[in-house]
C-alpha cells in the first residue's frame, strides 16, 4: 500500500540574505569585488551581469544596505525615479533588458546622464553582457556597452555545493554530505535549478513524512 501524503501548504521560509550569507567562489569573485569596492567605482555606473538566480539581487541588496541607495526594476523606472536619483545620487536598476517599454529605455538613459553630470552612482544588473543586449534606443545601447562590467560566470563545484547546503539550511534541513554529492552529479548545474530541486525535496519530505536521503532526492529529481 502506498504511503499517504500529507497536504503541503505554500508557506514562506526564511532565506538568509545578508552580506555574510552570500557565497563567494571564483565564478562570482569579480562581481563581489565590484560591490566591495564601492564607493570607489571606476565609473559613474557599473554593470553586473549573470544568469537568473546567480545572485545579482543578493549583491544589489548588500549594496543597498551599504550605500543607502534605492532599488528599482527597469520596468518600474519613472520620472519620479529620475527626480529621486537627482536628490540621493545612488540607485540600482535591476533586470535591464530589451523588449520592454521604450519610455523606460529613455528614462534609464536620462539616469545615466544625470549620474555622469552629478557624480552620482548607478548599479545596473542584466542577464547578459550589454554588448549582447539588443536595446532599441541607440544612445542607451552605446552607453551601456561603455560601462565597466563584472560578469558572474556559470556556477562551479565549490559554489554549487555551498549553495545547496545554504538552501537546505534556509529551510532548517540538515543534509548528509552524500546527498549533496548525489545532487551535484545528477542535477542541472545552475543556481536556479538548485533552488528548484531543494524546494521539491523539502515538499516531498514534508508530504511523505520522510527524512532527506539519496533515495528521496532521486525521487525529487524525477
């Protein structure tokens, strides 16, 4: 007889999000160094690029705590954002990408002009290097491509292992090292995949009243 499953509710879990919780490895060292070098950046604006889930938002959060700057997604940039930046001089614009509102591109261009004129500082995040982004506004496209870039490279073994341990710890799950090694051999190698598999394992463990073992991890991977 199959074991009955417990209903699992989508309740939020506590995710550590402080500077000391960010895992540093060779693949993200240049981005970490760029954040750590604030306010002595090499330009009025810098770009951190990396795949979804690679830690860009975590670094933005760390920078915000240190700088007191505002954070806004590209799609939420307004004239009020520009006015606010002219007062504070510090802003992070996340997820700059093509294909959005053309007005947003113009406003981001105005922000970069304002930063250069007032010696303000803007932190920009993208999923791909600016040279690969087909931004419609030519002035913004050339401006982004001229900015210093810190790229988060594909995840390496050290970071993937540490991330899995951290994600399980965030959910208050103590995991045998053998489970971590098993997951690293069989899962897709990305930060986003790590988050998804840990969530599936957690839900499966709760639903079936089982501890997290390699057998359970294998079931979650399927």
